[in-house]
């Protein structure tokens, strides 16, 4: 509806994945290179993770359009399957009729097909999208598939693509053999604030924005909009598309030729969005009972490693923790990742989120990705042991105490988690 108004030939911010509009940020370009390496070298088991809307599916589409006729690709995107259904889905994608065969027959059928393709000089790649939904039994079958090879090279290459939960799934106890077979593993991060401007300009250029009389491309979305866009989208491409598309509609309705920060705010109101970090907070806190009061509750991390008392106040809405100096809390140890975790404060609740760390973040001995924090929780980052404390003593008795009792979950100690020994904890 607004294309002619802005001098565009195509929708610049459509939500459906389109490889023509793929913007190769540094992270996207690296993920693309890993996927292409699998194709070129017949030597790869690649895992790509990323948040919803980060561009994973668009990367897959880009790969599909770039392969030559000697490469056969089976793409599985329905992953809530048992082992038999999973093999049937693969063989069906490869053009076979597997639906009357049992599991042993399916494996034999797949192996024969792969050997036949290899003999004819063709390469077969299996891409599993939404792989975070795979069951452990299907993952075990995938491990077996990675062993299909001749004396010289593999006859099946794998690319697993999924949300961040996939990383936790592959790092879970019992998955060591599969994890060791992974050739490349990469997390597709969101765009940073500086990259959002380039992303928007790229999509407008692909959409065919017409040059004005001075032969320069007019700037439809002003630079002042970028910090606001980043605040509400967190750099997630799909959210950027949704917000920018709504903003263009708002500008069109008001007969404006450019989008200002004020129009972006109007679009945010139309979408009824909150800032991105609060949005993530709502998702993490959904369905979890936490203390809700009308005043800010001070919180801190107390170091349990050293004899001298070391405390780290949590004073920001988002407090980052890691090894390098750009973090709000710096923990100097090689077992701690550069950016390891962050603690987010939202409406007097606190929760912790692991930032795709190498060695994981643990709360009360359990490895977590996102977790609501309660007063007295024990947190571990590498060798660091800390306690999360909220100070409610200065407030009235109307603020209910945090109840950490009554949980039916077994609490596993950090030591047992690392060495795989039996776990028993009494609290």
C-alpha cells in the first residue's frame, strides 16, 4: 500500500524469509561459510543456533539456491517425530517411498541410496531445521548417521539448525558422543546497534528504492530512529522488519516521506511492544511465581570463594558477567567465557540468562539457559561460587518473603554435574 509513496518496487520488510534480502552481518557471513564448507568439502557436521527471527531459515534458503545439480539436499523442518517417522521423512525428501517399511528396512534403504549417489558422484546433505525439538532417541540415530562413510569420506553430511535450546540439548549428559562429532558449532547473534542501519539500508536497496534527482538514494528511515529500533527489537531481524513495516505504514497514513523517531514510537504503540529486554523478561517469567512489589528491591551477588567478603551490587536493568573488561562484573578465570551470563531486573524480579557460554551457568547445581532467581540461590560460573541476595529488610512487612521451599525438583550439586556422579542434596 505504501510502495509508490516511498518510491519502492517491492516490500522491503516482509516477514517471510527471502534469500534475496539476506543481509550478511559478520555473524551471518560466518554461519554461511560454515554451511558452505559442508557442501564444498564433504567433511562436516555443522550446528547453527540462533534466537527466533535471527535469520536461520533465510540462511538455509541461500544455501539451497547456491548448490549445484550434483548436490541432493533433504530438508526436515517437522522435528517432533519418533525414530521411524524421522527416517521416513528423510527418505521421502530424497524422493523414495518409505512409508511401508520398518526401522531396519528404512536404515538399509537410506544406506543403499547414499552409496548409490556416492558412486554416481553426487553429494547428499541432510538439513534439520528446528532441531531443538528432536528427541534424544532421534539424536542418537543422527549420531549413527554421522558414521555413514566410505574409506575415503562421508556419504552424508549434516547441518542442524535450531533455537538456543539446541545447544543445551547437545551439551546434556549422554550426548557426548554426538557432540564430539560436530565439526563446527556457531551461534547466530542478533545485530548490534551499528549494524541495524546497514541492515535497513540493504533491504531498502534490494526493494528497489528509486534515486532522486541528485542521483543519491533518499533516506526513508532517519538515523535518529536506529537507537529506538534497537531498544524495541534487540537487533533481531524479524522484529526489525515488523517494526519498520509498521512505521512505513504510519508514515504513509500521515503523508510523511521519511520515518522519524517519533513515528517509530507510534509504530511501537500500534504493536503494543515493550523494550526488548523486558519482552525477554516476560517470556522467562511467564508462569513462574515471583515476588511483585511497587518498589525497587536492591540485589547483589556475594562471592562464596574467598575469605574476604566480596559483593557485586546489581544496579542496572541488565548486568553482564564475564572474563573480559567490558562486562559489568568481571571474573578473571579461563573457565569463564568472555561474555558468560547476564542478570536482568524487570518489575522487581531478577532472572539470569546464560550468554551461550562454553562451560555453562548453574543455579543450585543445575545448568540453566534462563532462570528466575530467588533469594539465596547459589550460582556458579566456572570455578566461581556466588549467592544471589535480595535485601527486603528495609521495606514494610507487606512485601511477602520469597518462598524457596516446596519444590519437587531434585537439586544436583555442581560437582556431581561436572563429574557425572550421583546427586543427592538436602535443603
